[in-house]
């Protein structure tokens, strides 16, 4: 079986975080200089990057998490909670947009004033200054391909799903014999419960545990959930997710 190269796996796992903090680091000096220019003492002007850049990052992250929750609730048919989540998603999205505008405006203002550029050069300064906050906001909305199988990444067909219901063979009555009128219960394959030591993809584990996938992603990001890459997917141990209490 062909595996994804290690550098691609590392880029998927650590790339978004690296890009995010690099963008925030690029934005910090300009926001600090803008605070000093506005009259704040240099000992407190360093709070300006925290106010602008981190506010933009946190708002964008909240908007993404509310969007994930809305999709989960819609898929589960929870209309009331989905409607409430959509209202909160709208507030978070508007906050993220305002934060992004403020962070971008701060970068453009500081660089244009510092360089004194005019004409075509000023437009170059404006476009380049807007790159770090725009990249930071976009990275937080990127969704890693957790559900893409390794075989799909390399163009090979995925194995058949053995857990699906079997297709019954067509019934053929014998010649010159009328079939007996009989009702039979359709066969349904039993659902196999996962073992405590079984590793499941994050979204599959969230579905079985009846929780939002974003909940497990937050536990993963906070390093409160053990994650292992199995077959190109990030998987968690079912014993760490199983909501069923253990009888002692």
C-alpha cells in the first residue's frame, strides 16, 4: 500500500499552526509601531498586536467552530439547537470580519505612513501589508481532509464497505408452482460495537459517541486526546471517547 510522504503528513499536521503564528509575527511589529505612533508608551504598546492580531485569529476560529457545529446539528436533525447555533455563528462571523478589517487596516496604515509611499508604490505597500492578516484568517478556516482515505489520495479504489447490508438474491419460483404467501422479515446485518482498544477516525468516533466533531478537535488541539495516524487518517482510541460509563 502506498503511503503519503512524511513531509506531506508533517505539513498537514503542523503547517496551519506554523503559517498562523508566522503571519501573526509579521503583523506584530507594524501594530507595535502604530501604537507608539499613536502616543502609547513603548512599555504598553506591545499590547496592540495582542488586541488586533489575536482578536482576529480568535474570532475567525470561533466562526469556524460554530459552522462545524451547525453542520453536525443539521445532519442530526436537531432543528432547535441548529437555529440557535446559526444565530451565534452569524455573530461570530461578523466579529471575525470586523477583526480582520481592523487588523488589515492597521498594517496598511502603519506601512504607508512609515514608507511614505505614493502612487503605484503605495499600492504595492497596501497589497503586501494586507497579506499576513488575510493569510492568518484564511488558515483558521481551512478544514484538514480527515475523511480522505489513503487510497483516494493516490487514485486507487477504496476497499468495499463490508458493514453494508447484503443485497438479497432475486427469488425465482419453481416452474408450475405458486409461491406460498409468506411474510419474511428483511435481514439486517448487526452493527458491530467498537472495542475499547479500537482506533476510529475522529469524525466516525464523534458520530458514534453522538458529539460534535469540533469537540474532539478542540480536545486534540488542547492535547487532551491521544491521536494516531492510521491509514492516512487521524484516529482516536474509542475508550477515550466512549460516553458509556464503566460499571465497577
